């Protein structure tokens, strides 16, 4: 099966040996997004709410570049350096997703790239 590399300037550019997303058949694998601003490649300024919102905005941009929307996400993985922020993730996620919700995992981690406090990746089915 052919692989299609997905790329958009509306989300942070890949800063390593990976692609923003890869489409194989009708499945799209979205790489992890941290709260980087696409134009500056710097972490968004502001509180945890701003960081979580930026990550969802970045995922939205990559999903759209692949021909889908967040509604097409079948699996969402959330990585937090402080799991006490999980209720806030749920609150903000309700602004981006409606039922039926994707399958999801939330994992506490020691650290993330660029000292981000949140990262998310996803699998989307078109």
C-alpha cells in the first residue's frame, strides 16, 4: 500500500526525522503535536489552557491537510507532564469533539520536547 506524506504550514513543521502525518490507505497517523506556534516554532505563551488549545489547533490543521477533521480521529493519545491537568484537557476537548468520542489514552510523562507540558498524537480514519 502506498504511503502519502501529509504536510501543512498551518501546523508546526517537523523538527526531526518524522512527518506531520502519514496516510496509508484510509488511515492517517498524526505525529505528536506540542503547543508550538506554526509561524514562530516557539511554545505558545500563556497558561495550560493556552497550551492545550494550541495542541488541538495544531492537530486540527494536520487533520484538515489530510482531508479530514477531528471528528475522524479514532484514537487520541495525550501525554501530560502533570496529570492534575487532565480535567482541563477534558473541558477543552469538549470544545473540539462531540459524541461519539474517539478512543483515548492519557499518560503522565517526566518531560516533553521543548519543555512543553502537553503533547498529543492521533490515528484518523477517513
